[in-house]
C-alpha cells in the first residue's frame, strides 16, 4: 500500500503552486451574482477562475451557474464567457479551441496560449452533455472540462441525475411509501474519463481550495484534454444548513465518499490525506435532509458500498502504471 502524502507535505513540495502570494487577488467571477446562500458551486467557480487567469475562454452549459451569473443586464463574469445549450458545452469549447488554433496559425491573433474551458453541472455533464464530452475528449482537444457536481438538476427543481447518490430524496425520486429515494448508484464519471486515456483527470472540492486550484493550474498546463470532477454542496437541494457548505465537503473526504485524487497519464494518486480510520458515512448523511428518511440498515448498505469503492481506488493507486 502506498503512503498517502500529508496535505502539509504536499504544500511544501508544491510551494510555487500553493503559496498564497501567488494566488491572484484579481476576481474573474464577481460578487453580486444570485447564487443561494452557502452555494458551494459559486465558490468553486470563483476559485477555478482565479487559478485559470485571464487568458481563458469559458463555455457554460445551461444550469444554475449560468442562471445566477448572467441576469440581464448584469454579468458576474470578467472572462470571455459563452452560454450554450444544456447538452453541448464540450462541443462548443472544442470549437473555440479549434478556432483559436486556426486564427493563431493564420497570424490573426497573438501567438499566446488561451485555454478553452467548458463547465457544466452533473445533469449537463453526466447525462445530457455526455456524448459531446466523450467526443471532445476522444478527439484530443486542448481543453479543460470541469463538472460542478451538486448531485441533481438543481436549477430546475432538484430532479435526480446520474450524479445523484443512492437513496437521496429528489423531486423525481422522492422518499416515501413506494421508494426510499433514488434507486441507483451514482455514476463514476471521473473513472469514465480516465478510460478515455486523458493525460489529466482529477476529483476536487472547494472545501480544499488550494488542492482544487493546484489541479486547475495543472490541467491548464496540459497540452491536450483534461477533466476535473468537482463535488459542490447545494444547501437547497441537499436540504442542508448553508453554513455547512465547507464542512460537508470535508466530511465527504473524511468518510471516503468523495476522495480527492488525480490521475496523470494513468497514474493514480491521492492528493489530500484521508484519515486511516475513516469517519462513518452517517456523519455526512445525517447533516442532509435528502437522507433524513434513511434507516440504520440503509446507511449500512451505503457504508458497505463506500468501503468497496474506496478499496477499488486504493488498489488502482497501488497498481497503476504510467503510459508515458
Ligand atoms: C435540452 C434541454 N433540456 C432541458 C432543459 C431544462 N434545464 C435547464 S437547466 C436544467 C438542469 C441543470 O442541471 P445541472 O446540469 O445538474 O446543473 P445545476 O443547475 O444543478 O447546476 C434543465 C433540466 C434545457 N434547458 N434544455
């Protein structure tokens, strides 16, 4: 079993990436947007933009972040930003990248690297935008895709998606007499992206801001396709107190429900230490009204699945081989 690096050691090793004085004070996603109180997604977008810097074009699939950031006649964005339909953010971002390349080749724009970045929610990424995402990644565009996974179609009223956890109550899979919430296990999109042989894939959380920004910077440097799967708290859909936004992200890690790792050219590595004795999943579930109906037996079923998935990840960390 490989030893997991402590976060502090990682900070030391990557000092140039982590040092607060190198974190831009410039804002590219500004205050005054209409996100809910305690929205993890808005916080994550702000951090992502700081890490990306100004030479970036954002393509935003329809969803919460587009709605809250672009109420006519205002905008929270100071980066070039394109709002596109629900299913095609990856397709448009790949077109942006190809267009920039053509203009540079013809000498019509400065010979400077501008990163094309697509963003979408779990519905826009894992369900309806999946075909566009898979195609763009497979074609090998020099672009980054970041999925902000709040685990349901939140913008339109908390409908379940393939990112919704097992047994969470949503408006289209409501816990009641017939069913105890969502009936299927969450899709592992980070793993599906690894299977596209991408040079860089990572999981992230705004509860670990330096780790997240470090990953965005790494992905930005990759010359080719990269993917980051960012778990973000949604107090409205998760029925959680807004002040637990950061705490829930930490509990997701400490329980092993959402480990933070990266996969560089096929090599898996945990980037934030997970306690040797993980916390029980109940610590995470009990803070969220969407799991309020769970019985101790149902929690045990979830615990067993989390233990299994964690073992599978640890196995990949121990045995993965680089393809470069
Ligand atoms: C083709 C199409 N189907 C449905 C919609 C309606 N719609 C807009 S946003 C949205 C939900 C977005 O969910 P998600 O991608 O998870 O992002 P979130 O709002 O949760 O951030 C839906 C269903 C649409 N705009 N276009």
